[in-house]
């Protein structure tokens, strides 16, 4: 892979590539059947028919069933996606409000230059057709649940008066360390993306990056796979940061040299920015 921090190097896009498969491993040891409902339309085994010579038993009134007999809907059931508003791109110079929301990686924690991947991406997104106003709403320690709770209240005031509203979401590492279930993490991301789409807001998702811990990486890969599936079902661009970086020497060396051995420095954030810029960013923004 070319060094994304070298601005003179030829920029060769990875290409978004296929989404992760929809089947994935679990964070916890809880059996999948206790956490996921059957797929809609899944075949069910019909009840056995009685033999032809079986006597007919008259129906008897059923005993009064308790009020709670009907099983409640699963708390973590992911909703079906049905957007109610279309996102449009205006002609001429476009007044774009671009909001980035997430946790410490979005905030650029640990970058001595204070840019993170967000600052580097914005710096490379200047275009004569864009009047761009960007906002970084990364909060260190946030989970996807925190993002669900605050994204609307914090984003909408920043979009006020803008002709085009765009949202970049990057969250999930806190879900793993906090013990959140895979189903809940999926649902939180799905809710943000669906609410944005139904409000006429175009979304883009940047995936999770690997760490130095192989066991934690196993969980990160599973969540990255789930996030990619959520995005694929909605036709939303998802940038895979895990697979390109999990064996990248410069990324791992940058993590090893950082004070907390969890957040990258200048080189690592440059790598993430390169992945974003070369995996559908310009297509999403409709710029050449």
C-alpha cells in the first residue's frame, strides 16, 4: 500500500469492494438464538397433520391467557429500512454542512498536530463547487448509544441555513469495551442512519481500526463486519479500516509508540484519512 502521508505519491483507490458477509461471530458467549429473531420470511416447519381416521374432537374454549401471553418484540431487533425523504444535490456552488460524529478517534485524540483523520480529510476536500463548513463532534469515551442520544441535538444547529446536510459516523470501540451486545450496537448504528435518511441527511460511515491486542481485534473485526452489513442493507458507503491496517507495519508501530498504545499519532491518522479519501469519499460528495 502506498504511503498515504506522502502527498506526492500516486493516489490509487482501494475501491470499496464487497461488504462483509452478513453472518458474523459474537462478542459474547451468549447463543445467537437468544439474541436474534429469525430472518423475515424464514421457512417454518408445519405442524404434523392428524391421521385420516383420527376422531374429531370438538373445540373447547381456551383457558384465559395471561395478559402477557403475547411475546414482546425483541428489544434489540433491527428495524427495516424505509427512508421517507430523498437527498438531493443542488446545481452550481453547494453550501454543504459536514458533521463528523463519533468518539476519540473522530476527535483525533493523540495526534500531536491536532488534526486527526477528520482534519486531514477536510483539508483534502476543498473543491470549487463546495462551500464547505465542517464540524468535528467527536467525544472521547462515547459509545454508539451516546451518539444515538446526542447526534440530532448537536448536529441540527450546525446545519441551520446550510443547503446540503451530510453526516459522517465513526463509532464502536467503546461498545466493545463497555460490554454492549452486538445486536444493540448494530441497532444503534441503524437508528442513526435511518433517522438521518428520513430527515433528508446523507450519511457516510468510517469503520473501526485495529489495536495491538489480538483478542480485542477479534471483537473489533466482528463489529466491523456487522457495521458493514448495516450499511450495505441501506446502500450507505462504509470504509473498512480494520483489514487494511491490521497487518500494516506503520499503523502498528505508531500505536506501539503512542503513550496509551491505543490511539495513533500523526502517521496513523494519516493512514485512516487516506483510506477515507480513497474509498468512495468524492463519489459520496458528488465531486470529481
